[in-house]
C-alpha cells in the first residue's frame, strides 16, 4: 500500500494542547481528550529524529480493535476514531486526524505501567541472568532466553514522563498506588494479556510481553485525592494504547526457537540497528537509514494485518 505523508508533530489551530508524549500529541476538546498518534518513534526512551510512515495510524486503529474486544474485561477510555463524530472545533483538521486520532474520556492516570510477561526476553531476561528473578518474581532455574514462562507474570514499572521507566516489584508499586488498587491492576493485566496472547497466537503472532496503562474515574459523590487507593464507586479504565507493536514484543510464531533472540514485528528492529551502529543512547539520536524505516513500516503493517484480518484503512 502507498503510505500517507509522515507526521512528526502536530499543532492544531483552535485546539488546546494538553501535553506531547513520545508518540502522541494530546489536546483538550470540551470535556474529552483528543489523542493524535504521530509517526514519531522512540528507542531507549528517546524520540528519534526519523519517522515511520503510517505508524500512528497502525497504533490508533489497532488499539481501537483491541478496545472493542476487551470491553468486557475492563472499561476503556475509547469514544471514537471518526472525525465526523468529534466536536465541531476538530472539523477543520479532519483530513489530518482521520485514521490516526482517537477521542477519549479523561481519567486520573495511575502512575504505574502494568507489564505482563509470558516469555523471558528483554530486561526480564537480563534480570533473570543476574538474579534468577524478574522484578522480584522467582522463576525456575535453567530457563533460556525467549523461553515460555510456566505462567504469565506481572511486573510493574514506574511511568516516567521523561527519562527511563524503571522496573519495580509489586510491593513497591503498591506503595505508590495502594494495595487494593495494585491487586486489581495485576488481575486485569493478566486477564488482558491472556486474551490478547490467545488471539494473537491464533493469528501467527506470539505476544512475548506487553504493557498496559490504566486510569481511574473517581466517584463523583466522593472527594478524593489523586493517587489514593481505590474506593467503592471508583472505576478503573484502560487507557492509552493496547497490544500494539509499540507497547508489546511481537514474535512470528512459525520461526519461534527458544534459546536465542527472536525476530520481531515491533520496534526491536530499530533497537537492533541502533545497537549495531554503537549509539551510546544519549541525544542526539542518529537518523534511521531508509532501509530501516521501510522494514519497520512493513513490520507494523504486517502485524496489523495478521491481528485484525484486514489491511490498514
């Protein structure tokens, strides 16, 4: 398919910016938020200068696909991806927004990333080699790189707005958000991972690990302080993105071979290139060659096609 023009950042006249993330530009629109997924790509917690055409469209439309499938597990913030449904102030930007934006309801973001791991890879593999554990979770001895774990594990991380996220134990996460909320987040994370991994495997993709983000909609009848534990009447809501190549480690099922690193459908391909050129992981990040950009775009599009059963709109 022919790619749409790549977008590095947006500045939408008439809309109130809320913040700019590594990939998404957020705007306040009446009593909702508008998330616009650009084609920026980050690696090692730094935004690269290169773009991956169609990447923002893949992330938006794949997240919408998963939000529709998982609403019976946990409510989410999704309202619409159709600019015709957006408030009138968005209409002048409809062409830019179509396919890469999502109108969502606002929540109080929970300051913990909820990671589910079904296989031993990435920072989990490095942790296991040093300690025999992953984020404090004890695992059997003798596991190899990329081995499937006996059961999926929950390994939270701090959610940094700048700099590096840090893996933490569940007990440390509970100190940040409260025991009751942490237990609920763990259960939801494992349930979402189980659903996503089962569907993906039927499509030829192994979800080695993935992260979820949640927010809270507080009970309007209750005065609460940001960050305090869950109370009756509060609603946990799945937010941001879900089971995308940016938030997950996707492996082709047909070439899976434990004991070595796996080829992937995600941005690991970009990380591998940056490692090969001996980048010190400090700004400025090097530009990506055209071949890496094209291969990365192809991997994102293929993951989308396999998971949804259709080509990108």
